[in-house]
């Protein structure tokens, strides 16, 4: 194998810049890197004040969540034209009024922005008492408070909105009596035992024993000593029990500035004029952590400057330090370091957008907004003050860094961190747009003549040292050392084959693990050929799509599986509206067998036909596994069972095992920052001492037609 050609730039350069110095290295399709140009042109919000978008044009919650699960409810009282599409939540604080049933009654109400009626509320009252009016003589009770009602409509439960209202209520009570208490204790220091006694009666269905009690205990309440439960029989035939509970609100916590001081004019509603609840999840569905503490209830709050804040329902705010570490502090800091600007990665324009006007005109924006929640587009949360992005560590802790980090949202208010990238989404978008019956037939006609050239497996592996194992990574990411290069396809293939060897798989499994990605070198053959009509990896009508990049395959000529990857792009497919291809069986008879399927044109499909064309003597199972490994809809999700036959079902578990092995190898090589390129000497030794023997055994050791 020839040694890897290395450039020697005088200054440290990006990966993409380094690779352009290597003759014969394939440049990635522009659609895999075009989004990076807009990413690098993002204005520095700390200095580029004149370029900053106007506040009204910045992305907000309406763009982030679009249609959500609550937006589909029948609206009987709303007059808003946007009521069926989107809303936010707001909090109002009201006192007294004609509806008050208790002396000193106050209410904290939670509203949808498009409806008049409250969806949640807490009703409470309070009054000052003497120092000796207490159950415990060593606690000076400054006031008695009673929570009469804490209610959240059924449809809005599950986000701890009741806990939010209770925290706002108790925070307000602390602040309300703070000045009075301080003035009353001028002649002596304010001790930590001065408190406000807050009481409520927990009423719960006896069939849900202690569920409501545990909720209140989580908020800090406890059952009153010697208090007896009262059982109530309502007209609805259900039996409830009423349990007295209490808590002591220590005023010293307010004095220590633990709680945000509310503006007297806005009361507890300050800072809650537009927000939505959210769950922050890892790609595996685990809750995000802050300092290794699991947080199950977040609030995304819109700020007046067009940014957002991340708060918890227990009254804390996400902040970051200069090292990028995230922590939760009580809501009293107004530092802009707590804020994030929403950036959207547009699939349609293949660029990073930082305001609405970059993509949509006023006349079309409303129509596009309706689809935001379904498109699964990528979002970035950028700190305006630091220029960093919010992400997750491997142990699910929130962190900010200069490296781009992406999130996706769904209709259930989940903000999920993803390892996906704009380049990968763009590649699959083009795949859905390109891969049709006509396209596959054209690719077969073009490439199954095997007229591009002749080459040995060893030489093909040599070519793959110039190709990135992860073509979807950022090509412009700076490297800390000019001698360090990201893993190549050759490293990935040898690593996969060695993993199969280590786990005791047959030698023919090791062989297909080594060669399954070799179709990626076809562009190298193309570059050495003067016949431009044989441009491998590209189609005349779809010059931006590179089929040699390994992707999941799907069955052509029938209805696409609901589990197919990137389903949001299926409407772009040319065969989508053809009635012949929109049934479960489509063009095929029942149990026709996967061997007779027309699969999408992929790297594995090409290698399957190429090895057969060159009379490579692999077992029948080897060819089946090589071809069917990318067909995830079948071996992982169980689709197309009406089309497969007994032979297919027999080989299915082995296909799934090899797929799982391939995925583990790819994750190890492409996901680990410590992964290194396999050296030329190591590759030569592996080939000479082991894999050349397997290739010769199955008739693949000589020159093959490609």
C-alpha cells in the first residue's frame, strides 16, 4: 500500500483546507458542507450590533414548537385566528374581587395566550399573627397562610405546572412579609427560625392512595401532627379523603436573596408573560442533568430582548460560567449569560437561520409556521454573550461550548439533543428526493456494466485512506495538531473486520465487513477516467446526490415503511403519488422473496452485484447479508413480512447481528474523539497476514472489474 500523502501547511488549518492539498482526494458533495458557510457567517452578537436582527424577527417559541399536542383542543372562547395553531402560557396575579370567598384572598392564574379561561390556578389567603401563635414555641410565626385551591386541568398535567404555581405562591408570601418582619425585629437580629406557616388540605381519590400526598411532600409540605383524615362522599359516587398539611416558609431565605424580588406592580407574574413547559432529553431519551442532578420539568421563557431563558418549575434559572459549565441558581440574576438565542437549521435552504426574514416572506410565513413542529429540523441554542452553544455531555449533563450542538423538538414539548447533523439530514433529504424506481433502473444500467476500471481489493482499500469515515462531520472544524487526521474509511473497514474476527464470526463475515464500504472509491476511478459519462456516485439529473455514502436501504416499488429513516422527507419522493407503488405489496407478489426485490441504489447494493459479477465464491448467506444489512425496515422493525419467504426469515437474525456489529464499529470509530487513523504498517500487516488469505480463499484476491 502506498503511504498516505500529507500536506505541510505553515499554519494550522482546518480539515477541509488540509485535505485540498492531497491530489486524488475526493471532495465531499457541496450539500454536505454548504450549511457550514452560513454557520461561520453568523454575526457576533456581542460586537455586531448593527447586524443583529430586530427583536420581532428573532425565532421564538412559535417557531420552536409550532403545532403542539395542546393546540388541537376545541376552542370555544377564543377569538384568535392563531388559536388552532399555536399559543404560549402566561401567569396573572389577582387579589380580592367579587369572586373572593375568603378574607385576604389572592389568586395566581395560568392562561393560554389564545383563551380566556384559566387552565390552572392556586387560590390562597394570609394574615399576620402574633409571635406566640405557634405550635412550636421556638418558632416565631409571622403570618398564617392557607392554600384553598390548587388545580390544573387534566390535559395540562405532567409538567409540574401545579408545582410552579405553588412555588410562585410561597415565594410571594415570603417577600410580602419580609419587610414587615425585618422592621419588627430591628432591635435584634433576624433568626433563621422566623417563618410563615402555610397550610392546605390535600384532597385525593382514595383509589390513588398517597399520590397527591407525595406530590405535596415533594414541594416541602408535611402532614400535620395529630391531624385526622376526613373522608368525603361526593355526588359523583367517588370517595375522597382530606388530609391537613403544612410547611414553614423561612423568611431568612428571602433575606439571603435566595428568591427573586418581584416588582410590586407585576407581583408573582413578573417574567412569566410568555413561556411553555418542556422536557430536555438526551438522544437515548434520558432526562438532561445539571451538576448530575436530574431535572424533569423545565420552562422555556421568552425574554423582551428576543432571547429565551431556561428555568425549572421549582424557581431556578440555568446559568453558565466562563468555562461553559452549567448550573442552576435561584431566579435573581439578570445576567445575559442566562439567555440563549434560537438558531434554526433550514432543511429547505440548507443553511443556519438566525431570524425569520431570511427564509419566508410575510405572505408565506404563516403557512410555513404550521409545519414547524413536524419537520424535525435542527435547532441550536446560542449564548449571545459567550457565542457558545448549549449541548449535552456523554453523561447527560448540560454544557456550553464553541462546538455546534443540535436539538430537535416534537409536539409533546420535548427538546431532544441529537447527534444528527445538518449534513446527514441533507443527504437523506436528497436520497428521498432522488431514489425512485426510475433512478434505480438508471443506476443499474450505468454501473452494472462494470466499465469504470480494474483494481484489486488491496488497492481499493488503499484509496479509502483519503476518504472520511464520517462524511457528515464539520469539515471546517479546527484540529489541535496538524498531524492529527480524523479516521478514514480504511480505518473504519479494518476496525469492523477486526471486530468481527475478535467476536468469532466466520471468515466470510470478516471479508464482507472489510469490503462492504468499498463503493466509496468509485469516484477515485472516475477521476482517473477521461470518460465523464461514467461519473460514479452521481446521476446526471441529481448531481448533488452521492449514493456511495453508506445509508439505510429501502424496498422500492411499494409503500415506504412508517419506520423508514427521515420519514419527514418521504413526500419529496417521485414515486409518492404513483398508485402502483403505494400499497403494502406494490409491484410484488406475496412472499416473493427479498432476492427479487428492487432495493434503493446504495453502496452495499453495488458491492453485492460487483462481487457476483467477478465470480467471487462467497457462501449464499454472505451475499444475502451484504445486500440486506442496510434494509433496517425489514430486519430491525419487522416490515415487509408479507413479501419475504422462509429463506429470508432464516437469515434474518444473522443479518441483524451483522448490522449491530457494523453499527458498533462505526460508533466507536466516528464518535470517539480519541479515535486514531490506522497506520499504513498496521493495514499492510493485517492484509498480508490475514485478509489476503481470506480473499484468495473466495476468489477475490486478484484484479476485479469495477
